[in-house]
């Protein structure tokens, strides 16, 4: 028997990176997966890959900045599979350019907060409304940047710190419904969010040296943690953000 047989999962930001790797792994381990993303072509591709390997998945377009869209996503899962057991609120952006808090356009701040912070809140709310009768697991994507500061990433820091706070508060409020709420806090992971930095050798070397073993993590490594947190093996884990960072927060650079 597979780890997630009989369970249904939603993965937002499921079109690629951590979301895509997590959707594939959850499906491989038996879950029926709703791949949710604003990028329809990329999301449909991940869905097709899962189905081609014998998994069960469906794609649903979602704009996590709109509660009505997230609510419709959860309803899609209910209509398609009849239940919801795992909600992975993973959709996020790193920020539009690197600008300090004074010069950063106000729209950059609002867009980052809308996706990274409000999108997670909407996912928690919509999923919990369906899970309250039978329990479930909600996993949110934070970041090690929730705990440390770097230059020119003010809205990213603000949004990811909020995810950690929301995870703790939601875990406390939803415990009565047997809903666990946890978060992951990845370090630098080799996804499309960091592709723009590859061309600058100095920047890329600095990024790699931020980890104890001097290399970035992979989406598949993070997906393994997501699957563990979603499983019964993690049934006593609740209300915390778990760093997936090769020790990045544990040493002075």
C-alpha cells in the first residue's frame, strides 16, 4: 500500500520547481493530486507527466491573489475527488528585481504580499472549511528569509515571516478539527526563481556558499520533506516551520 492511497492533495504553484516536484512525488506515493497554477500550459504538462506514469492528477487554474479563485480550486478538488486531505500552499514569487525599501515601487510590495502572504491565508481558509469534518494537513511554503534579513528583499522577507506566523496561529485554531498546519522554510533551491543569477558567476558562487555543503538544494529534496510532513509519520508535528536549508541558518558566512 502506498503512503497516500485514498488521499487527495492540492498543490498550488504546482507547475514547476518545488510545487511540480511535490505534486509528482505525492502522486507517485498514491495521492490523487490537483495541480494548481496560474500558468495553464506548464501546469497541464506536469499533470500529463503524472498521468503518464500511472498517477492520478487533474489541473486547475488558480490565481492565489483572489480568494474566489482559491475557493473555486478547493471546490474543484471536492467535485473531482470528493474530499481534500492535503493542502500545499506553495505558490510564491521572489520579488520583481532587487530594490531597497525606499526606492522599491509600491506595486512590487503589494504584488509580493498578495501572492506570498494573502495567497497562503486564502489557501488555509478555503481548505480548512472543507477539512473541518474529517481533518487534514495544511503545508505552507515560507523561507529561511522569514528568519534572517538580506538587502533589497523587503517584501519577500515580510511575506515569508507572515507565513510562519500564520502557520502557528492556524495550527492553534484548527487543532480542534484535527487539522495540522506546518510550514517548510527552504534555503536556496535550484528552481526558476534563481535562474536570473546564474549568469553572474560572483553572485552564483555567493549563493552556493550560503549552504554548508556549498551547493543549492533541489526541488526533489524539498518534495521529500513535504511528503513526510503530509504523512501519518509526521502526525505529532504541528505549528512549526521546518528549515530545508543544508544548515544555512546555522553558521556565520
